[in-house]
């Protein structure tokens, strides 16, 4: 029967006409449901294609469920596949409709065509409806005994699906025992591999609750089972071989002879064309010989050729995966790869991520015999038009120099980089020269001669500028223009955005002053004044420290700022040996590609004790950068002794003793002691406290440095602020919370000791949430389990819904400590809210 004429129009899947189009499809499908006329299957195909197209682009076509099921009564396998796809998509969300599919799927599971039997069984197991598991047991049992290997393969995976839906039903039906029997007796290797994969997952999950499952799991690692699988490994597909090799890697051989038997049996797997099989074999060989040093080294020699071959073949992505594993091995045993360094030279068509790994390997394998060739190659890369590549190559040259290989030639080449007059080359080279001078101070004369010719105005990158400033301060006596360059940098203090540069500038000026005081006196005064007014807390604190240190004793200041330094022998590694060993244990996995253990990047169930709501999935929970903003008022309140004039401070002191003096070549300061600060100097415990009074004829540090700080009168006591009241009906959506959390600075960060009753009451996160809600503090995300819990709270002022407080609270019940970070729209109320929050937290568990 042909479809009605009014429904002949063909809707565009990308521009559907809406509900009317779905209604037309429903009518046409119903008319074709019982038709066996010639050409009806072709008409059904066209209609099924439209339904699948609509479903794919997100249009709800679940109303066609019954019509699609009725039209599936056909022998056309293409129609069957499309119908199974449709049913699998809508069955979980419509369990009542899924019941309609049971009869026709069970009927198809007994079809004469093994392809239809397999597809029907796969669709039946993919319904994922818990109420329908009883209908799966019979077809699965028949499928495991089916004469077609395809049906048996599908049935094995169906058993695993059933286990995830209802583990009790799967175990009660004795399916694991049937899989074990099938694995040992089935002639089809794909069925054996599926059985092995399914059993490993089932028994690993069951082992925690069942001793029998634990025994069965251990039986998989018995010698007969391992040898049975190894003897058939050549019959398996690449995927199945990897499954077998992963299982064998968990097996513990009884003696050395058994180790050699396994390795000889798998020797030809190293020549396999599939990279996954080669890597799985390498992992097995290395684990088997880990306690056999001589054999382990022979394994390294044996696996070099297969790995180097795989790196040079295949797509860039496949090559990178193999290259990452080769990189791991090179970092563990660089000497074994030192003669193969030319294989790590970068090709012009290599992607940058591969070039970066190769540069790291070249750095690792460098030794006395090959350093010259490697550095020559790296210097060619430094002139590359690819700027990131040029930067990485310069860093690689510096790392080789720090390994004490051919230092003379490398330093000369690095200094030649400074003459290339390329900003990024100059920047990277300056950072390296700084590190080299820390390790090889004897090269300071040659380096400073070249660095002194570089204009500070041409160096814009913060790390490079900080390195240049460090050299200006460290070698001020050797650089004639050092005080004047530093003075020009201080003049542009307000234009400098990097706190790192400002910190280095303070230290460099201090060092230069202690070595060349007449020329740097003015610059130091300007630097301290700018530092004390700086909003960055670290910069402000360092300036305050230097100020008080100079007040106390200049000779002590020199010992603190310019101590006798020893050359740095070893630079700290960014990755601990424990992390590297953990990555090696996870060889042939994504851990090697990511260069971090799996627990650092797996899903939230394995990421740690904290789980968060889906709405806050993008919320950063890492360590916050320390950019706390301190207002000018708080600086004035905390450090008002700095703002008092010399005479005002002297009037507040009782007469007693003399201070210490600093003699500069340009003036006589033997009778000009520096004045001690009113605040105790706790940063230098070895220094004896100064007398409370200095002579009235003393020369103040303010006058010496020309700070010219303003005189401030004693402020009147501020009235007590009104108590903070919170909005009982505060509302904040997760997106706004995330946005505010990223934008606002931390105003309060502290650790709080909880009371024992509160710790005892914290059995689940919900108990604390209800308590805090009673204090008008709402929770937007929480998670974790004992002893670690994490919460994100928010609250709002009662008089202003736009003034919001955000809180990150991490509680460790084993130590009874709570770490609190508060961010606020109005930072002036942060302390009051912190007190209120801690008060509420202290009352938890008391009632």
C-alpha cells in the first residue's frame, strides 16, 4: 500500500516542520505496519531513516514507539538495525514502552539468521531497564550455547551488561561459571577474549563481598590458565592479545626459568605491527625482570628497536603515544639510550608536542661523548621561525649546561643568543644565564660583560626581566651602570604589573645599596616607599622587612641580604621520584601520555574524597593564587609607626642606650645610629634587641634614604561597626557562584580548630548543611567522606542582596581542623562574616 498523497513531502532533517511532521510519520508507519506488498520494505526504510534523522538531531519521536515496533516484523536486516537503534535510545527513558519490545526482541533472538539473533540479543541487553532483567536470563542462556560464534560473542558482553543492571540476577543465574566454561572450551578466540574481559570485571567487583569470587579471581592468575592463554595468543585479535598480556602482567612466576619461558614465548610479539601489542609486551617484560638487574638492562636493549620503529611509523597521534612511553624509559635509564640520540632529532614535519618530548629526551641522554653534537643541533632549532620551538630548544641547551657537560662551549653559545636581537631568544637566554651563574659563579665576568649591554627597556617578559634585575643586584660591583638601570626601573614602578619583578627589584636595590651606597641611596628610598604603598601583600611585606632591617642594623642587613653563597649543585626536580615510579607502574596507559598518575585525572569517583554537584563541575578547587589585596587604610592602621616622623617616634621612647651605625664612604655616620621600629623584629631571632631610645642627634633612616613619608596624626578610635546580619532567604544560582568565585580575591584565609562534639557529629555532609542553614548560611556544593569533607557555602547581607559572601571550607575530621577561604563583594565585612561563620561552626554538634 502506498503512502497517502498528502504525506509525500520529504521533510528536511535539519529543518523539521514540527509536530505535524511527526504525526504524518506516525500515520504512514501505521499504514505500513502490516503490509507485505512488494516494495513495502523500501518505503519502511525511507520512513525509518527520517525517524532516525529526527532522533539524531534531538527531536522527540518517542510517540512513534508502538508503530516502529509493529513495523519491525520483517526479515530485512537493515530495518531491524534501525529499529533496534531507535528502541535502545528510548527504552531507558520510557520503561513502560520498553515492555512492548520484549516480545518481538525475544522472538528475534530465535530467528534463523544468526546476525538477527545477535543484534536482537544485543538490543535486549541494552534496554537498561531494571524491571525487565527477568526477560534477559533466558535469551542470554541460549545465546551462550548458540552455534554461531557471533551470537556467543554478543551474549558474553550481554552477561556483563546484565551484571551492571542487576548483579544478583547475574550471579543467581550462574552466568560467571558459564563464562568460565566457555572461555576454556570455546574454539573462537574472540569469544574467549570477551569471556576473559567480562570475568575480570565481574570477579573484581564481586571479590570485595564474596570469598568465592576472590578465589575465582585468583584462579584466573593460576599457571594452567596463564599458559593456556599464552599458547593461543597468536590466534587472538590485537585487542584480545592486549587483554591477555594485561592479565599475564599480574601473574607472579615461581622462578627465573618460568620468567624466561614466558619471555621466549612472547618474543615475537615485540615485532607486531600494532603498537598497543608491542607496548603491552614491553610492560610485561619490564615487570617480570624488575628484580633482575642484568636481565632488565637486556630488556631495555631489546625493546629499543621496536619502539624507535613505531615512533617513525603511523600517524602523528599514534607516534606520540609511543614516543611518550619511550620518553618515560629514557628518563629512567638515559645512559642506555645515549648512543641513539640521533633518533631524537626533530623532523621538520613533526608536530610541536612531539618535538617537545624529543628535546627532553635529547637533554636526558646528553653526556661527555655526544654533548657537542646535541648542542649543535639544538642551536639550529633556536633560530627556528617557530617561536615555541626556539624557546624550548634554548631551555634544553641550558639544562645540558646545568648537567656539567661541555660548559665552556655552551656558555659561549648562550651568550651568542643574546646577540641575535630577538626578544623571545633574549628572554629565554637571560633566564638560563641566571641559573648558570647560580651554579657556575666563575663565569660571571664573561656573562656580565654581555648582559650589561642589554637595555632593560627591550626586556618585557616578567621572568626575563626578573632574571636581569637579579644579575644587576647580585653583580652590582661589576656592572658600572647597575644603580642607574635599577633607578630607571624604579621610576616605572607603577607601570610594572608583575609582582615577581617588583620583588626582585626590591632585593636588587637593597643589594646594590649595601655595595654602592652613595649611588643607590636615592633609588633605595624610592623603592621602599613604592613597596610600602604596594597593594600586593608579598611586595608590601618585603619592603617593610627591609625597612625595619635597615633601622635595626645595617651590618646585620648586609649579612641577611648579601650572605656568603655557595654554588647551587642540584636544581629541584618538578616531579617527585614517587610520582615517576607511580607513572612507570601504570605503563601502557594514559598516565604515561599525561605524565601524571591516573588518580590525578580520572573521573570524580576516583579523583579523591570530594564529589561535587554537576552544576559546579567547572569550579576551580585548586590552590588559589596569592593575590590578596590590602587597602591603604589597613596599611596605615597596621604600620602607622612607619608614617610617623622621626621626632614623633623619638618622643614616645624612654632614654636608653645607643643604636648601631653604618659608615658610608660619602659621609661620616659614626654618630648616626638608626632608629628601631616600635614593632618587635621577629624575622631575625638571632639579633639582639635595640635599646628603647636613640640619642636625639641620631640620623633617621627616613632622612638617610630620603623617603619623605608623610606625618600622620594619631587617628581617633573608629566607632564599632554594626553587627552583621544575614539574609534568611538568600538565593544564588551555581553559575553566578562560579563566576564570582573566579573574579573575587580571597579576603580571609585561615585554619580553624573545631570542637570535638562538632567533629563527632560530622558523619555525613548533610548534617553540617542543615546546621549552617539555621544560621542563614546556605550550601551550594558539598561532598567527601570521612575523614575529608569539602563544602562551598554562600550568604548575603540582610540589607543588600547584592553583597554576597562565598566560602570554601575543607574539614579534616581526623585532625579536627577546618581550612576556610572567604571571598566577598564587600571585603570590609569579610572579617565580621568570618567571625560569624566560625561562631556557627563552633556550635555544630553542641545541641
